[in-house]
């Protein structure tokens, strides 16, 4: 059904005159008459009766009017759902537990008027870049290993979060009472990160971290979820794992897990925001400005360690 015809019908019904409807729509009266005639022909009924005082709805016109209004409302909602600046800014945060989700929530607190659609794509950096390129999401956060010249043409990246690590241990672990630990102090301790898939950005990062400091990072075994992992660590005197300092995890008080900062140097997981340079959504620009303004907090520049592939970009 031609929406211009439906819109013209509603305007004429509200105005009671074709001439006034034409002025409302900024078209000629002849255009109004033509659109109404086409709509009547498509529906197979008369919608208006001409009178000396204007145009009056027929019984069929009265029956059609509420449906016509609903058609226009649906069209408006459909348009708003995809039009940049009117639809919500769609951002992938990988997981709602980790730093990008926390930082994005801070952004929403600062700009509550910007509607957000927070999603978690099941994708590594290559899949996330493809999603941004296709327009599935407006932005995503990942560790980007690929040089900028090898990324798809419309894709842009900017490093915005260096996530420092904390060691997560149970109360019986040898390091449980430490106020902080160095990477050197982790040598000989089993750092358990089961289920990490080889070839992903995460695996590449932890391989580089292990090689740089001589750490034993154990990825053997299936992943049964964060709660199962934390339960195992709580009961163990040997197991530990690494978590981001901004990540959010909850556990029963009885587990008595400890989060211990890793410093001297502090290994950081480097995350970039990824977006299309031709994306006109105004919320995207505000998000990037917000991240830039928080650089001092999100990108510590002293006594940190980053993988060698980061400098090669």
C-alpha cells in the first residue's frame, strides 16, 4: 500500500478539505485528489464524498481511518528503528562482566538521553570487525592485532582501554594475603583459564604474556562458566586465574575469594573501539569523545606491559 496515499488520506480526513490537506502536505490540491483517487482504486471503495463544505468520510472511509493512522505509526517506528540519530546506538561489549560494559555504563550515566542497545556478539575481533562493517553494530571493543592498513577501508580503530589484571585466588592459596603481586611472583603458580580457543585475540595475548614472564597459563579443559571456575578456585590451594580490574564478578561470602592487583609492571589487555568512519549516528561521536576525555583513567602510561604485536600496528 502506498504510504503517501495513506498519509494524504489521513491529512484530508483531519482537515475536511482537500485544499487544506494540500497546504499541510506542501503539495498541490490536484496531487491530493490524484493520491486519494489512486488509493480508492486500490481499495475498491470510495473514501470521501464531496460536499459544498469540503470532503466528508464515507462509511468505508471511517472504517479505514484508524487503520490508516496505525499504518503511519508503524512506518514511523520502522524508520526510527534503523535511522541513525533516531534509533538506539548499538554497541557490542563482548560480555556484560568486562571492562567495555562497565565503561559503557559510565557513558550512559553521563549521557542518559542517548539511547543504547547493548549487545554481546559471540565473535572474536575478526567477526566483530565484519559486524561493524556490515552495520550489525555501530561499535565494538576488542584487542586489534591487524595493522590499520590491512583492515577494511571504512573501519577505524582507536585504543581506548588498557585493562590491568588482578589475580583471583582462594583463601588457601600461597598468595592469598598479598596486597599486590608482580608478574615474577606468579612464576611457578598455575594460572587456570580453561576453554580458551587457540588463534583468538585472547589466546594470542595470554601466549605473549606467558612467554614474556615465564608463566604457566593452563587452558586445558572445557569451560563450565565463571561460577564453576570461581568455585574451583575457592576450594583450591593451587589454582588461580586472571581477571580484569574493572570486571564484575559476584560470589558467596563463604568462598572468600581475593582479587590481588598485578603490578611492577602491570600487564594490560589493550582494547580498541572499532567503528565505521562513515557512520553518521550522533551517539557514536559522543561515545568516542567520552572515551577520549577519559584517556588518563582508561590508558595508564606508567609501568605497564603490552604484547609486542601492539607496537607493530
